[in-house]
C-alpha cells in the first residue's frame, strides 16, 4: 500500500485526498492519502518531511506556504521545479529527496485538452506570484509568447529575467504593470493568476479594452469577476479545476508509475 500526504497551513480545505483516492479507485490501487497540518516554520516542515519518508511514505504534495521551503530542502529537482523555484511534489529518488512542480504542466495539459492552441499563441498572465512562476516554463515549452502583467512591476521583471536563459528561439516574454491602460489589445489566451478574487478585490478590467479568445482563471469553486467579464465578450471561459486535477494526476503518476485515464475517474462531488 502507498502512503501519501499533502502538507500545508491551513490544510483542512485541501481536495487532494479525495482526488488521489478517486485516481487510485479507477486503477484498483490501495492507497492512503492524509492531510498533514504543519506549523509555519522551516524546522517543523523539515521534521514532517523527514519523518514521513523515514516512515516509508511514498510521496508528498506541498501547498501554501511551504512550496519554497520544499524547493530549498530538495537534493535534486526537475527543470520545472528549478525554474519555478518552488516544489509541489516530493518523492525519494535513489534515496535522495527529489522535488517537482506539476502546477504549470497541469495548467498546460488542461488548456490543450480543452482544445486551446498554445503554439505561437499570444498569452497574457495576470499576476507574478508562485502560480505564474510554475506556469511560465511549461507555457514557453508549449510554444506560447508571454506578457506578464503584475501590480508590482519589479516582481514580474525579476520573474522574466529568471527565464531569459530558457526562452526558446523566436518566442518572447515581456513584463508590464497591471493597469487598465496597459491591458489593451487582443490576446489568444488570458490567464488570471492573481489572488485578487480570493480576497474579494477586483482587477482593473471594467475600464480596460483588452479582448481575448480564451479566458482561464486559475481559481476554482468561487464566482469569478474575471470570468464574468470575458463571458460578456463571448470568449470561451474556464476555471482552474482542470489544472487542479492535472497537477494531481502528474504527481500521482510519478509516485505510482501508473497512468491515470481521467475518463475512468469519478470526480463528482469533489468541489
Ligand atoms: P501568490 O500569493 O504567490 O501571488 C499572488 C499574485 O496576485 C501576486 O502577483 C499579486 O500581485 C497578485 N494580486 C493580489 N491581489 C491583487 C489585486 N488586488 N490586484 C492585482 N493583483 C493582485 O499566489 P499564487 O501565485 O500561489 O496563486 C494565485 C492564484 O492561483 C490563487 O487564486 C490560487 O488559488 C490559484 N492557484 C490555482 C491552482 C490550481 O491548481 N487551480 C494552483 C496554484 C494556484 P503583487 O505581486 O503586486 O502582490
């Protein structure tokens, strides 16, 4: 039997145990997947991780606020984790703690599954936090040209400078301040990766003239001012539930070596 945990603070809201249990049921696997609360300090986090793997645990997901701590703790990292500077998936590889970041690949996989073309597409990302950091390399690898809009411009500029070395030939990445004046013109895809709506704040969309073919809000399970705005323009609109499932699927597959067929997974009742 495989043992998994998700470590976070807070953690009671996490849907990961239900999602991974649904994956396991679709494959007839026996697993245990628990939520693990951890005090918000590095020493406690390190102790939880060490005890879990020392005790025979197979894999751990990491959520807020520990993704950067996990990154620093790992002895080996995937390319996505290296460029994201954050880890959401831990496992042992050759006895060493290995970290990956599956958030961005989960996003890209979801967009492609939904038929959204990324090769050569102009993609705007609102926000330059951890979720954007995880998404940039997978979006560039899928062939997108990126413009990152952030309230704090310096943060977006710092982020894009980290990706200079990874910019594929002929593709572009730019940073702009997030304001109605800058949000202008047409984008094939606009992604909301800010936490504005989770805290009841609004984005400067009403007075901007930006238009898009596809609008994607990484947030899920809540009403979205961002999606309402673009629905009114007849753009195709998606929330981040598919990204959540996608990142979980990629963690599960690495841990178990099995391949999850989402058409065989019962995800009803998870939200
Ligand atoms: P962070 O806290 O790392 O970053 C938050 C970002 O939001 C920053 O760029 C911040 O700008 C911006 N922001 C916050 N408030 C406002 C505002 N009022 N106006 C404009 N910009 C604002 O968060 P994450 O990157 O971790 O998460 C972002 C979103 O993505 C959340 O809604 C989260 O739930 C979702 N998410 C979804 C996942 C999924 O699987 N579907 C996975 C991961 C995240 P500034 O730099 O100026 O402070």
